[in-house]
């Protein structure tokens, strides 16, 4: 089952949780960028990964001088 993102619903829900303040004339552009982000996420989610040969990235911690 493929669930498509409803960008307008996402904006509505998130605006109730965090203060999102942008001019109404920007709404179409914001929706466009959210939809593009969803498309990019779908590409990444569907990318094949070799589960037997994955090297995890090191984790940066403040004060770490090992590089």
C-alpha cells in the first residue's frame, strides 16, 4: 500500500503543534517543497542497501579530536 503525503494536512497539523508563521502567498511554494522532500525521501527509502556490508558513520561528540 502506497501512502501519499498530504502536504496541506501536514502544515495544518504541524501549525497546531509548533508556531509556523509564513505569509499566505507562500503556501503554494511551501506545499511544493514539502512534496519534493517527500519524493526525495521515497527515493531514499526504496534504495537498495547491502545489509551484509554496511559501515556505520562515526558519531561526533563535542570535544572529540579524533577526527
